[in-house]
């Protein structure tokens, strides 16, 4: 069925038809399209634009179509231009002329805007569920590792000792920061018509309410041309992918033979076809790699929207394929990362050993001198000399004798060993947000409260 034949004297060129058609991808939101139509018909009936009999017949038939589409007994015919014409035509096939009244007071412009919003609201809920699972996984690791000491890095050089709970806690904060997109997009465009509203006495508040929105969009031009919520969600997904990619990169490094901080479970690793010894972190690499794809969807669609005059333009049909792909990619990665973390073993001994070497306690040695009255800048210089000397002796700071310490500065006493012990370095850092056990436990409890809302 063509929705717009009347004004034309010739059939559409086949290439044009195929180029223009969207059914291959907009069938993704077939359910939302039919649910939107059910809402519309309810409102038309309440407003007496349709009779009770007409309304009930259309509603009942749409519900049957919805059921059949969802259980797969009704196959979507891809020779139609889009999902909207397929549903309308199926309705008319089943109930004749009454079906032709469904599109009263509606345009495909507000219809597709509604469908995408309904679909996106469902998707945000799915993303949130997966995100909460990931947060819970990270929280569990934090709880189990408040005393697992590891090196913290800057410039990928060992910097100061921290704990695994502290390191994973950084990711907990990152994944907590999902924008409040749902709240901002929760307005219903239905009733915007093609762009100017309609001449029928529609009840837009009622449509919005029965379709589960906070209220109607307040400008019909914006209603049909707003795609900001897709851009915001693509941006949030890009941020999520970036965080997942960074953690994946760290896991790749931690999993190397040089680090051996973690062991990836066999079920989450892959082998090599030639090198029998290999156990590769392909899942981490794929999450890192797929990040580019989600950024691509964001960049692509921002570019599509740039320069579009108000209101609807067919360019906007390009809001679908890459967006659906970005959603599938992000959901898949969230699930995989969470499941992979659940099965990963953390090698406490290796982490602690690594944190103890490499002068990670140099800042604490300087702080020791400051506490004995040496100005910080001087203390920094003294410890620099001490490190240089220790390197020449192939020793760590805590392996130097007190005499060696004193050769550099006579402020050093026996208590320096206690002050630069790795446990002291970690647990003396006890301000909010730092790695000390006491403070970590407080933050973990706060996050436990946060997770209770889900
Ligand atoms: N397939 C179209 C889209 O996704 C539906 C809206 C069509 N509207 C129009 N005026 N041709 O944007």
C-alpha cells in the first residue's frame, strides 16, 4: 500500500522506492508503532472523532496484530515502504473501510517521532538494568578488596600504592554518571501532526497520559523535529563505551605475562590457531574496538542533524540504523564486561609485590621529613637524592640501612621504616575519596545505599 498515491500520475522509480523505504530497519519498533496507534485510537474515540463501535473495532484488531507480530505469527512484509504503512494496510485488510480512519488527525511525522520515543524509553530501561548489574559487580569487587594493595599509576608509571577497591571505585563513580535523559525526553509528540498541529479536537494530554508520558511536547514543530534525546543517549552510550574501553585496556595490561595482576577465566578468553601457549583477552579488545563504532553513530547523526531547516526532513530517517547498532553494541558490551569481571581472579600477591617496588613510597618518605620539620621543597630534593642512591645500589627505599638514610639526611630515624611501609602509605590516606581502608569502607557503604534504589 502506498500512503500518498493520489497526486501522482506515474509510479515511483524502483531504485527511488528502495532508497526511500525504511521498513527493513523501522520494523525494529513495530510493537511501539502499534501501541502508539492504540493510544491514538483511544483518544479519537474519547473525543468522539470516531464512534465507539469504530474505535473498539480498530483497537481490538490492532491488539490482535500486535500479538501476532510479537509472537511471530504475522510476518512483516518488507515490500511496504515503512512499518507505519504495513500496520495500517494490515488493519484495512482485516476490517475494511473503518481501518482507514486510524490515521485521522495524525501524520507519519508525529507517528515516527512517537515510535522512536517509546522505543528509546524501553531501551533506556534495558540499559539501566545492565548498568546496575555492572555497578553491583564492581561494588562486590570493591567490598572484597579493601586490603588488596596494588600500585596506582600516572603516565603508566608506578606512582603511589592504592588498593584494588579504590581503583575499581573510580569505575563505580564513572558508571554512576548516566545523564537524566529519560526525564528530559518524557514528553509525547503525538498530535503535532505534520508540523502545525491538527484541526481535530484532539486531547493531547490524554494521549500522553495513556501512552505513559509526563505530558505532551509544548511545540508541535519541535515535536516532529526534535531528535535531541537520541543525541543525548548516543552521547551517554559513547561515554559508557569510553569507560568500558579504559577498563578493558587496563585488564589487557593486567593480564599480560609482565604484570600478571589478573587471570581471565577460560570461558572469557580465546586461543591462537598457531601458538598453543596463548590465552588472549579478545573480549577486552573487542569492547575497546567497538567503542569507535558507537562514537561513529554519535558523530554521524550530529552531522545529519546539522543544518536541517525546521521541521521534519527525510534526512531524519537516518536516525535509525546506526542508533540501533549503537544500542545493541553498548548493551552487549555492558553485559559481557560485567560477566567477565565476575569470573576474573585478582592475584593479590603479585599486585602487592608490584606496589612495594618501584619507589611508590617516595612521596611518603618526603612527607616523613616534612612531619619532622623539613620544608616540603627541601624534603622533595632529599628524597630525590635518596632514590638516585638506591637505584645505584639496586635497592628499594625500605631496603636501605639507617646509616645509608642518614648519609643523605640526619633527620632520618628508625621510625622511617614504619612511615614508608606500603600498608602505612595506603592506610594513612584517610580523607574522603582516598584509598585508606577506613575511608574506603565508608564510601563502599554509601554506594551500597545508592544501589538500594534499584
Ligand atoms: N520513515 C520515515 C522516518 O523514519 C517516517 C516519516 C515519514 N514522513 C514523511 N513525511 N515522509 O523518518
